[in-house]
C-alpha cells in the first residue's frame, strides 16, 4: 500500500477540495456519519484514480488547522470506522497522526476497493469532485463493471456451471435485500433483478448472470452441489476420544444463513444447563457459554477456505470438550505466530464476512476470539485452546470445571 509523503499531503491541504480528499474540523456529532460516508466513497473510487483518498481530521474547510487535539483515543475512534461493520465490504485504510505545516493532523488514507460497490449503512456512496452522494443507477453499473476486470477475491469468483435459476429469488428479495439496503434505497430502486444481484455480488454482472460462489452459498437452492465442502459435520460422542460411540452424527447443509442457524440449534440442544435454587433467584449455568460457541462457529464458517478442498467445518462434541475445526490456516496479516492476538485481523472471504454481518450473525469485526475468551472466563471454563497450522485451525473449548451446587439440577 502506498504511503503518501508529507509533501503530497500538504499539497492536498493547500488545494481546493476534490475527489481525492476531504477535510473535517473534528470527529464529533454529524461528522461521525459524514466521515464514514467519505470512507465508503473513497473505497468505491468512482473517478477511477487508483490512488488512496484522504480524510483529514483537524482541518477547517479553508485548509487551516482547527486546533482539534489528535489523541490516541481519536485515532482509535477513526480505526473503528473500518471494523464496526457499517461499511461493507471492509475498507482497506490506514490511520496516522502526521505533522503537516507544523500542525498535528489525523490522516485517514482509504485505498480503492477491488470489490466495489462498497456500502455504508446500505447505501453506495461515491465522490466526484467535491460532491459526495449516493450512487445513481448508472454510477452503480460503472462500479460493477469495474469489479469484473479486477483480481476479485475467491468468494465472488464465478461458478461457470451454475445458472441464474440456481439462485432463490424469493430469498434474495424477501430476506437478503431488506437486510442489506436501507428502506429508502429499496423504495426508490428501479433496477432489474439482474442489476440488483450484481450490485450484491451474487452474479458476475447484469449482462453476465453467472452466479458467483457468494451467490450460490447465500441464495443457492442446492449450494453443496457446486461447493461440496460448504457444510458442517457435527458429531456428539459418548466419551473423550474420536473412536468412542457416536450419540449423534449430522451433516448440516444449506445456504450460509440456514447452515449457521441449524448448527446453532444443534449446539443449544446439547449445552446442558444447571439451575441453582439454593438461594434467591435461580442462577442458570451452562456447560459452555453459548455466545462463545457462536463466535467460534462464525469464525470457522467465515475464515475457512472454500478453495481446493471439499472438507467441511467439523464440530466434535466430547464429554469433556468441544473441538471446532475448519480447513484453511491463517490468512494475510494473520500468521501462526500471531493468531488470536489483538490487532491482527484479515479476511480470506471478505464478501462472506459481509453477508454474515448483513444477516446479523456478526455485529463487529475482529472481536470473535476476544468475546469467546471473555465468555469462557466468566462462565468458569478454561480458556480456549488454539491449534493452528498452515492448513487447519482447531479451537478446543473445555467443559466448565467450577463445582456446581449440590442443589443444582438438570432441567
């Protein structure tokens, strides 16, 4: 990624506002939304500059410093724009404190997306000159067409053997679209079915309605016909070894949202609860905190590799532990050595991650492991264990070990 020099940034500050940059005096009030709109617009790069767009914080409209203190907390809030899940797919951006013309300035550099169109709160924002606005139909088509000729991620590569009829139109129009776009955008939408699918990356383009892997996994009538490994194998074993008798074995299939919901139901059904009635209100304690189970499940589905493998996500529930494994080792900035550490986040499947956020499975990005660890600790379980190599990630969740009250009983 290109890092702009001080000279380049100062030249922007001295210029009239263009499609290359935007100035904000502070990061408060309405600016919180306007800044995110600007990040979305820079990521879409409608003018096709192929250069980072810059958002300056601490600069007035005339280019002079506003006196806004550039604190660590301000920089943290600016970084939150990337991971709070309101801009999808996640933008590629850097946040820095720079000294420009002798003054401290916060600089947010946003790189053009290989994956347009990018949305903020269900709206596609673009920038042409000093104008920032919601993309019209023609501008949206330009972004879709540009994506077709870029090196797109694997999760939106076409599936040549699939056809438009393999996607469920009712699921798209009744479930996905209301979750993905703001109501006013849907109300004013005159786009064709194919144009809407293409904008959501479910097909290649309006004039090439070949479903993408994302489209088949999200809306497919039979996703596993085209992506056989996109399923979850669940085993409940009566013992502590893989060779012990199987109490329940299930291969869970379907679209991504249905796959996750059915697996959540399975996890709930085996998560034993105890009620402490010894004093005061009943206290309910589960063998495993369900929120931790959810986070590890979501991570396995979101970060697994769907390429060159037919291996499923696998959940083995033993008497003393649960092991959740997914094919595909760490990706990008995440390595075997830094796996699970704060600040190291990357996405093999950015569009699958966006779909999971759209359906509400994920509220924020980059917090799944932290949430799971925190919930396990609060519930009295040992911390999660991670076994990571170049081809697989295995998470081991051990059963709650705190002694239960003798007055506790199984429901």
